[in-house]
C-alpha cells in the first residue's frame, strides 16, 4: 500500500510538471485539452497504482478477520514455541 501511495504521488507530480511545461513555459503553449490528452499515460499509471493500493487495502482488512484459531493445549503438554 505504501509503495502504491508513493507511485500515485510521483505520477501526479510528473503530470503536473509536464502540464505546466506544456501550457506555460514553452514558446507556443498548448490548449488545456490538448495537454490533457498528452498526460493520459500518467493518469492511467495513477489508476493502476490505485488498483494495487486497493488490493493491498483489501488484504490488510482481510487479515483482521481471517485469524487462525488457537490450538487447545492439553494439561502437562509443552507448547511448541516454548522450549
């Protein structure tokens, strides 16, 4: 999940830098929608990172409900973790 959040941030940062470059810095600025068409790749990568984040979130939430049941230990029997 954390890695996905980092990638979402990086993709949006790259898209923002490129948008400013294409709309304001170059000598012949492009219109808004033309720039958005060129930024589509960053938005799709952000969407993919969001899907990975959601999968990680689902696994994390599942881990709260899918716990192993503790084993019953007979009296006088040593637990395997205690040696």
